[in-house]
């Protein structure tokens, strides 16, 4: 296995027995006929089933419609592309010349497809249990954040509504640091609330960093109320 694939295996916390499956999962259709489209199809189906099963058991009182909305919020393309970025999948994609030139390794749809293809490849290389463990580990934070009341609302909105319902001041968000070149900046944000609690979070945009910080505050609030 090449150093690049060893690095990726470490990032996804899974080592392939069949390296060819991983290579195919990383190969976009622009790079040739032997690409990740079939693996993406398989991974999409497995992802939907695993998340449906998790939600079914996590929310026993939810209706079919509520569970469908929760599942949609977790498996949408935007979420999958963010997960792919967290794993730096773009650094390992095999793209054709045209996609390379146009920056396909940053395109959300390509990243989301590659993430689903990785799921399909892990399933074929191992078994459903291993694949399920991978999916739930990657989506753990997002699954913990969803509820029938919050679906469709981002962490900043939920934090604002929580504080307003308790007649507390709105949270403040301050930029602590911005690093990197103009086209690849990283923002470090501090989120503070009235009771003195504060967290810092980073993201590839100010908005994403703020959302991450708000999510962390909400998790603390949830943990403290248990």
C-alpha cells in the first residue's frame, strides 16, 4: 500500500484487505470506466439503511414522516461532503484532467459521492457490522445533535432559541484567528453565552466555525441537564 493510502486508511480508521476496492472508491468517472459509481450506489443504500435503523431505535416515538426528515438531514449531500472534507478525501481522489483543472477535488458532489463509495468499498471488503460501525462513528456528532424538534434547524438557530426560551442573552461569536491563504483559510471562533461558558471551534469558513462552536455549547448544555 502506498504512503498516501496508508495515510487515508489511518484517517478513516480502516485498513483494506483488497487495496483495489479503495482505489476504485477514490476514482471519479472522469478518470476512466473503472470508477466509483457502482460503489457509490451501494454505499448510498447501506448508509440510508444504517441511519434508518439507528433512528428507529433512538426515537421510538417518532412517526414515519419525522424519521424520514431526520434521515434526510443526516444523509444529504452537504453533510456527506463535509464528512469527506473532514477526512481530507479530496487529497486522495483520482480525477481526469478536466476535473483536476477545474478543482474537482473540492467539489461537494464529487466528495459526497466518494464518501458513499468508501462505505460501499468497506462493506465489500469486510461485512455489514464493520461498515455500520464506520458510518455511525463518522456521523456520531451529527446523530447526537438531531431530534424531531431540531430537524431542519442548524446549531446556531437551536442555541439562540434555547437561550431565548430561558430569557437569556443571545450568544456572542468572536473571531480569534484566521490562518491560511485566501483560497484556503481556517477560522477560529469563540462562542460565549451568558452563564460564562465559552468554547472555541475551527472551520473552513466563519459560518462553519460558528456552527461548530454552537453545536459544542449545545452538547455541553445537554450533558449538564442529564
